[in-house]
C-alpha cells in the first residue's frame, strides 16, 4: 500500500436497519491495495453485518459501496465474487471428504478438452498441479494436493481455505475469525498466508477477537461499537491494552 494509492474497496456512510434495530450507523471505511485492515469490536458491534454488506449477502439500507472507485450494488454474494471479492467465514466451507485440489476448485472445476470434457470428465491432473502450485505460492505446504482435507490439521485446513480464497480473489479477501480455535503454531501458519495475500497486492479485511493476531498482521485497525466506527487508525497506534479499551469503551476516543 502507498499513501498515494486510491481506495480499493470502500463503504461511505453505510447504515443497515432490521426493522427498528440499527445494526450499522453511518459507517465509513476504506481498504487499500496490499493492506490488511483489522475489523474489531465486541459482540453486537456490527462486524458481521458489515461483512455481509461487503460480501454481497445483505444490501445496506443506505450509503454507498465502491470497488475501484465505482459504486456497486451487490444483489448476491455471487456478484461480489464475480467482481473479485472472496469471503471466508468462521466455517471454512471445505468439504472434508474431498481432496485439497478438489476443494480449491470446488464450484470452479476444469473439464478435459474435447469430447471428454463435454461428457463431464474433469482435468484432474491439471487441477492437482495448479492447486499445489497456487498453495505453494502463498506458503501453504501440503504433502499432496490429492490428499483429503480430513487428513489435514486444523491449521492446515484453515490455511487451505484461505489459500483457495487467495487463488481466486482478484481484489479483496474478507476473513471472519480465521484463527479461531487454532493453536499458536497453526494460527501462525494462517497469519503467514494473510501476509502472502498482502504481498500479492490484495486487500485483506481481517475480523478477529484475538487481539494479538490483529496487532501482529494488520496495517490499520477499525473499531466498531454499537454499529458505529469509534476509531480508525494505524495499528502502530495501539497496544493490546489500548485496543481492548477502545473496543470496550473504557478508553475515550
């Protein structure tokens, strides 16, 4: 990210209401190319609702969503995916009984050329090789891309899920609690993949309750409280204590 670059993905004055409940109140946030932004807040702060608006799962009640400076109106998550935005929720969405490569290409399978492809035969060797190369490119080491996901550790599974997102994302990756329930070593593997995504020039939004991970991997932190942005500042301006205090309201912003 450079200080002269334009925002890659942005929300301006976005609000979201569910009947009388205001989940987001005039939220503005920008994400730049090659930047990792931490999105933090207590339960009920509005993080999940904002993620749903960014991923196309929900439409804002008011406000503007812009990608590359162009206003967008996502009608579904498919619209956002087609525009280059990948979202990984707490449930990684992997199919444990399938191979690593099958999971990487899940929903994007490549058919063999010619008549075999027309009959539905998959280009399995090509997908295996591509999946292995793509995961290796972002620092994910798996013994074989043909190994089933069920045989991997929790950290490896989550890393594969993020690697799949990095493989297909052209603009933005949104990660919702990707290190939740992982041990220190496994979480470290996942954080390294986030760094690799940043190095690829992607914009990454990292939602987490694990503040040391946020402080470790992000460039900037946006703090939500009761549906509003209460702080948007470089990560270097926070310590674990001041970030927690900002989230809980014990530190006046």
